[in-house]
């Protein structure tokens, strides 16, 4: 993999990332940048670590800052605080979409809908998941359902791109027209992609150069490649900035282009005394082929019995639900499909008042847990870090 450069960040990633600060899930009622919103929410969490609204808001702000790991952690904690709310499920779906894992995203959106969320809340994100799977008709239906919601402008831009992928140039330009009329810069960049996707690379280059003078020469090779890509790859290119490149993957951007998005979530909060543990720095990417007999990625000592557990241990949650009897089967399916990765890993059940969790661990620290979570993610297994409290009863799988 390689990073192509910042110019295509302006041309590509900004289509996704430059919505107004109050748009992406309405994580903030204030006209503030995502970094400022995140700092505000983290301060609130320092006083009340289970503040549900702050956890959801922090998750959305972290997504805006392209800190997907932090966002996943916030949404997982929000789900712990209020498991009957659809918002954490929708948020975790959005995280999966942001990292390009569309298949993993869909069950989260299904659960959010089961918990009562209207499509308007998550339609912009689920629509993108469908687009990434080449299911443009379903994507466009979701985008349209989200036009009147908090993500309306973003849904409109994504709808235009999806219509262009489907070959509907006139419909795509019509969808963008309300945003173009008010001078939305992200819509102007989306329009350039619409032209490229529908066979007008020269018009696309003119549009890109109008938005960012002098950039067309470096963007041109990618705009010319767009029409020949399969639909799913087109969606990944224009929405996530990911282009296929000689059998590998080339990333068309390395960070959002807004001036406020330069800091990571960690940088945005590292000056807030006493709250460093709310956001963990991203671990360095680990190769998929890892020697799993090395202690760094192995869980540490076994959990205590059902009589109690040592508080503050770090685990990875693989699944949860009200039916604890279903967890052994889920663990066996995960283990059988990923035998080498899961070799020697034991499952545990953490019992709570309203749900049971399938967890593995405990791990020696957050970095060890994060490395293993990333390796699980590479084979399509979603895992979220979870820290137990003194009241949690954790027992080996099969003894619950």
C-alpha cells in the first residue's frame, strides 16, 4: 500500500469529510469544529465516564477526525451505558463503513433499526456500505431516506456519486444542484467526480482545477481511471479515496483536508489533564501474518471464577446478547473459520444484568489488545476493547 498524496485528499477524501461540523450525526449542537467538540465531550466524560450523550458525541467527533479506533471505543462504551439505544449500533456501523468494511457494517445498522432508529439516522452510512458492495439501488434508497436528516448534505453528495456510478449523470448533477447553489465546496468536488465517473475526465479536471488551481495534472491519472473500475471500486475511490493500483491498494488521501481535522483525536485531548485513558493512541499497523506464540499478542492470566473478577482487566468483546447459550456456538464459528489466528485462545462469558458478553483475554495492556483486535479485523471479525468492573462475573465459556 502507498499514500498517493494530499492533492487527491482535496479531490477525494474531502467529498466525505468536509460536511459542516453539525452535520455528521449531529454530534454537537454548537458551531464548533470536531476537535473542539471532542475535547468538550472528553471533559464531560472525565466527570461522568458513563455519560451516554457525551460518549455518542465523542464517537461522532472522532469519526470526523478520522480516528476510527477511538470512535469504535466510544460507541462500544455508549452501548454499555445504554444497550437499548440504537445510536451506538449506528455509530459502530459508521466506523465499519469508514474503514471500508461494508459487510461488517450491515448487521450494526440492522440492529439499530430493530432498536427503533429510523433510516434517516443511519441511511447516509448504510447507503455507503451498499455502494461499497456494488448495490447502488439500495444505496440510493437509503441516501434519499436520509436527505431530511442530520446527515442530509452528506447523503445528497453520496447520492450524486452513487447515481453517477449507475450512469445517471443528469440525476447526479440534479441531486447536487441545491448544494452547488449555496456554494458548498464539497459539492463542487463531488461534481468533478460525477463528471469523471460518467465519462468526462476533461470536464472533471476543469472542475477540480477551478476548486484547487494547479492540481489537475496530479489528479488526472486517477480521474481517467475511474470510468473503467467496477462499481464497488468506484464507490471506494470517490467516497473513501481508495484506488486499486496494480493489484494492490493505493490510498488517495492520508487525512481530511479541513484545517481543523489535522490533529488526531489523541492530539485534540492530550492537553486535558486526567483524561488520557479515554482515548488510546492508535497502535502501529501489524501484519496479518503474526507469530501468535509471541507474548505480545496473547492474553495474560486467566480470569477469576464466577465468584468475582479482578476489576480493570482489558478484554476484547466478540459478541453480546441476552441469550448466553448462543455464545459458545458463536465462538466456535469464529474459531473454526480462523483456526490459525485463534489457536490457543479461550473464550469467556462476562455476565451483566441485561446481557452476556463473549470476550477473550485478559490482555496485558491496551496496545496488546489493539494489535489482536486489528488482526481479527483483518479477517472480518469485529472486536471491541472492554474493561470489566468488580461486579462483572466472568467465567470460562461452557461453564456459564
